[in-house]
C-alpha cells in the first residue's frame, strides 16, 4: 500500500510540474509575440505615466517630435495607403468640401504641403462627385511633393436618422466637422480647417499647441473677436457662448481621444453626456436660436465646459474682422499672420482684395518654381494695389510670416516645432 501511495504522489508531482511548465512556456510565447494571441496592455495607473496625455506637456512634446520623425522616415504612400494599415502617426489635417469648394480646398492643401517640413496625413471629406477631381489634382503634383503627404477621401456622412437635418445646417456639409471624432476613431489628434483658409506658417507650429494642453483641455481655437464693441456673439447671440466674445471654429485643433472619452456638462440634464449623446439634443433645443450652425453648437458646448478649451491667438485664424475697421489682432501686429481665413467669400470677390491677393498667389503658384520669385514677390506687388482698404493697409502682416516660411524652404532648414 505504501508503494502505491508513493507512486500516486510521484504521478501527481509529475502532472503538476507538466502544468506549470506549460504555463511558463505559454507565457514566454505570449510576451515575445510568437504566440497566436495578442497582448492588450491594461489601463495605466496614472495619466502622468502616459506620454501621449496632453496634460504631460514635456513628454507629449517628445511624443509629437518622435511621431514627426516617423512620418518623415515613412516615405511616400498612395492616396489611401495599403488596405488594413493603421492611420499614420504625425500631423493629421482634416477638411470638408462640398459644392464648388474643390479648388479652394486644393489651394489650402497646397499651402500646407508647401510650407510643412514633415509629412502630412490629409483627411478630405467630400461629396462623391468631387472625389475623382481631388485624386486627379493631388496625384498630378510632382513626386517630390507627393512624398511629403498622403491623403484619404471620405464621403459626407451623418447619423442616418437625422442626416438631412445635419447636412442643411448652416452651409452644406459644414456640420460634418462635429462628427470627426466618431468617424476617425483611430486618429488621436487632428487639425480641422474650413476650406477657405491658407497657411502662411508651417502646420507643425499649430500642432505644437498640443504640448500646451493641460490635464483637461481637449481642443484649441481662436476667439471670434478681440474687440467686444464689434463682436457678434455678445451683441446678437440668443444662446450661450464661450467667454466674452465667443469662439470661431474655422481652425480647430482637437485631441479626439479625449473628446471621445469625456462626459460634457450641459443645460439639458444633470448628467454629463458623451459627444455622440450631446449633439442632437443640443440641436433640437437650440435650432431656432442658432445662426452660425455647428459653430454655435460648439460655443454652447464650451460655454458649459470652458475648462476643456485652450484659446490660441488670433494670428492663427486671421479674418476680415481683424482689419476691416482697422487692425485689432495684436498677435498678428507683432508676429504676422500665420493662418489666413477668407470667410464670407473674400477669396473670390473684391470686398477684401488683400485676402484675394494672397489666395490667388498661392493658387497660381506651381510646385518646383522658386517660391520667392514665383510667389512672394508677385504677392507683394499685388498687395500694394490694395492699400485703399483697411486690410490692404495692413498688408505687411500678410507677408511677414510667409516670407520667413519661404526663406526656411530655400535654406532647406526645417522650422522648429515651437509656439509663439
């Protein structure tokens, strides 16, 4: 009997040893990636341990710089990239184009690609009939230019149960921007711009504002006005708005990971609502009181959640309002205009010829030509013909930053990733 017991014990020890050996071997394969399962990291114990958390400014800055390096090393890519490939890291830029806005959008893209030092990832939301035109134009640019950006075209898409209502809000398709965090689920951060803007400074400098986000901020925009006496929101708005004069959403930097995970305070319920839960109830409540569509909805949201917003200087969203009655953008007077926003159609009419001159100079520029002789010098001459207008009197503000940016291109010196 004792021999039987000893035999049973030995058999049990062997079985236990075999089980633990199997667990150990499985764990080694699991950690080294040779097993079939994929390891998913658990939640971090603290946001400060996450270098991609905007509240951790120093680590986030290093993260941005590393992403930019990866983008530059990545080489060129097709329009949509290989199927199944995750979204490229680096600077992401989104725009919405409907109706006759294709040429305007292409000009915006041209300005971004011309001045940027790194490689850009473009997200172009457009009506289906515009897609072939975008492909033909962007793919026709020289290979040396195409290697500096990749793009993807998306259809205009709204929640199916209220699609018609969203599409007709304000301008056609303008409210598409509200749904970018829900559509681009794999994109962490993004710059959204209206189609009627041109870059006069590399996009990376705007992207660098991410390093200034604190622990709660998830978006950055410019004020609607600097001068309350001529501001629209504080004089005419029939709904809540951000701050003293409201915000303009034509240029918007977003940490979309934070937007997707945040519960927003509101005036409809005592509970915080996620982004996708918030938009339609807000529209239903205020649709008879809003004038500027999706921008008004953003003003309402950030009125109730001001701690989530970073406001950057007006030079990053310079509009006719900043010069039509005399110069009232102090940051542009000091450092020049960084982004020119031609709202109210001023890129295409003669109401503000200084704005049209800048737009036309970039639209007519051909890649490969000398930027100074083919772009800057003709622009400076054209601006001298606009000095009969207030905005034309401030023409030096429109070329100061552009001249510096083009000088960096000629010297082949990548601009520093810094914020002023």
